C-alpha cells in the first residue's frame, strides 16, 4: 500500500461529466461550497472573489475535517453524506443540503489548481493541493493501478489560519477566465437567490447563525435584486417573507391542496410579477428573473420550472418566484434531481404533484393579477384625466355599463405602453359615441368578455356608416394590440392586418381614401406580371418573391407593402436584401410591360436602377442591426432609401390617422362631456409625445 497521506480515486471522464462540463460559471461553483459550509455547521462562510489576482477563496468556521475525513469525504467522489452521517448536521440540526458527493468536482470547471485546508477542534490542521494538469496525466495512464492521484500535502499550516480553531479553507487559483466572467454584483445576486438561509444571519450564534460574506460584505436580501422589482407578490400557504426581505409589492395569499396521502407534501414560498417584462432582466448579468426557482432543503433542486409547466398564459411573461418543496428531497426517498439541478425526474409522483400545485397557484395568481392591473390602470386614468371619470359618471343605465366595460377591457390589455393605452382610450371613446348615436350600445353590453378581438368584430360592422373613419381608427389600433397580445393566430393576424390595411389604405398614407386600382394580395411577381400586366415573366428568385400588398395610385405610382410580425426582430441586412429583390422585380415588370406596348421605357430610374414608379413600404415594430441594437427610424430609412423604400412603424399608424378626427374633437362645446374627455386624452397623448 502507498505511504502517501492522500489518495484521490476517480477517472478523468467522471471529472469532465460531473465537474468541468456541468458547471458554467463561478456562482454555480460557489453555491456548492456554500452548501458544504452549511452542512458543516458553520456560522459564516467568507468568500474572496478576486478575478484580478486570479483566485477565489472560500473560508468557513465549520466543524472541519481531520486527515481521515479529508480522504473519506472530500477526496471521495460520490460520498453519500446522508447515508453515512444521517439527515441533519450534528450541532445545529440543519437538514443536509448535500447528497450526491459530487459538488466538490465543480471546482474543476473554473480552476486548474485547488488548495484545501481544514482543521477540527481536536486535531491539527491538514491540507493538500490538487493540480489539474498532474491529475489529468495520472488519469490518462494506461494501467488502472497507475490511475491513482496523490494530491501534494501542505506541510506547514500557520496556527492563525483558523481563528476559531476549526473550519475549512478552499482556494481556487489558475482560474479559467471564460468561466469566471461574472461581475461581483452578479455573483452576489446569484448566491442570494439560490439559498433560503439569508435570515439566519440575524439569529444568535449559538442558535445556528449562518452568514454568507463576499469580499467583506454580507450577502443580504437586497442583493437578490428581484423582490424590489415586484409589482405583486403571492405568498403560498401561509409563507411569510422575513422582515429583512423588503418589497413594496401588493401582497396576496394563496392556498394549495397538499397530497391526499401526505398532508405535509405542499409548497410554500412566493410567486411575484413585475410591471413590465423587461423588468426581469438585470443590466450586468445574463441570468434573469424569467423563471421560478424550486428549493428543497433551502437550496435549488430545479431552476427551470416554467419550462415544464405547460402554462402558456400571458401572465408567465411577467412572473418570477421562489417555491419551496421539501418533499422533493426527503431522506430515504429516491433522488429526483439531475446533477446540474436543472431538471427533475418528471415521472415521479412528487414532481407531478409539484407541477399540479404550482399550476393551481398560477391560475389563482393569474386571475388576481389581471383584475388588479385592470383596477390599477383605470384608477390611473381617472386620476390623470378626471374629465373621463366625469363623462362616465354622467352616463346612465346600460350606457354607463357599456362604457365602463369598454374602458376596463382596454385597462386589462397587457404588453402595451401607458401612452398606447391612453391612445386606445381616446379612439374607443370616439367609437363609443358613434355606437351611441346609432343606438347600438347593446353590442357592447351583450358581450360577457370584451376582449380586443371582440371589440374588433363589433367595430367591423361599422364600415358602412358615413363616419367610418372613427371606427377604423379604433380597429387599426386594436389590430396592433392584437399583435401585441397574441390573441389571434400569428398567420391569421398578419392576414387580418393586411386585409384591413388593404381596405383602409389611408392608414399607410392619410391622403389615400381608397385604393385607385384593384388590390393585389399575397402573389408572386410572376403572377402579378401574368395576371395584371398580361406578360410572361422570367422564372427566377426575383420573380417568385411574394408581395403582401400592391396598390396602383392615380399617378401611376406602384406601392408595394410588406408586413412583418409585430414581435419579430427585423434585421436591416435581411430586409434590405428582400426589398432589393422586390424593387428589381417590380422594375422589370414595368419595363417589360412598357416594351410590350411598343413604348420605349420613358420613366426615370434611380442610381440603383430602380424605376421611380416603384415605392415600397415595410411595416415593422422596429429595425435592428446585426448586434441586435434597434436602429433609429432615420438611420433605418437611410438604409433602404436607394430602393425607393421606407419603414412605417406600427406605433406611427395612429399618429398618421389621428388628424382624421381632429375637427370632431376641436368642436366639443361646454356641455359635451365626452368631447371634453376625448380632448383631454388627446392633449395628454400629445404632451407625452413632446416630452
């Protein structure tokens, strides 16, 4: 037998699979070592995160390990703590977080040198250094007997190393820079969000205080960064946030049903929602709040719950949270978590129960969220513009009920800005007065759920009236809202938008009251050439390009309209190539048509050879460069101007068409409460645009 003090037995494939390839960042590694400190009955774990000097150091004042335990526990991969030591720590009776005995391998994912020092109260300090290059060399030996690695012992350990006379210190050096890229704030945030132990920092030491310190500053609830961003929070089954966990969110309570045969199998914790989806993103970190972390034994057991719930309501775009389900990690039961703690064994009844309970909580929270946001938005409207409240209060009976329902339906629409919401209030109030004048308010009152889609159907029937322009404004805005809301099938929504604009071309240009020639919809240029111009067109990529809409103005100007889905990130290079194909194809059609009539081409072309009769409009939500940055409209338009093209933004449609009813608004007299209300909303929108 070898006389070496230490022996590590593991093959290199195990280290790769469970260490280097399983953990992608420093915070994930530090999570494993913090859990070890908790299990060791430490009162504090102090982390020095120093990328500049190429090391990370983790020091705790836990029970420590003697020579035998260093070999049997730390240097043994797969050491099963709970089978060999029980379910809780000896001193503070903490539920052990560790189970598989592989967490220490995480160090190999970010460091090529690991030094471990440890001391118990009864024995002297011991320590060793693992050098990954030496370990790899050993693990690649041909004979199994040679694939044994003996870490180099630390011969002298100063007595000052352990001020409390016990504990463990781990130093990670020769760091792998690509995996140690997180900022200090990001590391603090990730650690804070991965443990439900932060409140232990305030309990007396002899009662189990546990404090996490990073670079001499304690990790607190403030470091989490999520609670401060919440608009609403739902506490599950009597869960209480610690006093230190400050949030200004409106609080709700939710109760879920435990397992029928196990009354203690239930969830706790919280679900929260932010005001805007973008609020779930941190400026200095790629990790976001766009998920629910599931904890068992006060540490994550699954970090991607939303991906497994099959709950596709709009609410999930705003939600985050931390759910505790200790029944997923009970002692003596099968281990449900994968090694990376990203997934659970979904066939297990406990996991199915978790999903059922969370869905139950989501349904309740979703409804309360929708109701609360509606109430909040209507209160904001009445507070900002008392003229609207005065108008509503002046209505009686069914008229008041219909108007309130209309306002509330707009208030509950999500994914729009406050300015867009106020614009929609204004447009809908105009439409309401037209319905009222034609004694058709019953169409609003009879609808149980007045969604944007339902409003669109009601207002579509308005197209035969003399004042169709007012209803059309509302419909155009509702189409955009429908895009934002994803209430209709994406393809159908694009067709609906295209057909609506085809019937109301003044949305694209206020001077167009109606199309002057037959409208071409969803045809290739080859078909356009054959059917509209009676000419044969060469079969190639340009001729087979399909056009969404094409108009012919009285000035012989050909207008091609291309729609892009509202939530699509339109890249400038991609759209520029597409528009060039359109422009060249339409130019060829016109020139070939001129020649077929025996006329020489007499229309000028621009420097790119595009016929000046060809004009292209691309309707988008935004245009982006190749790095994903949104281009300013002026910059975007300059990129396509040479092809006689321009971008029209969905948000500009209302601005273009608003002049259509300006005369009506300005004509409001002193007794016209709805006129004053509409004028007040218009002024509000204008002031916000100019500010």
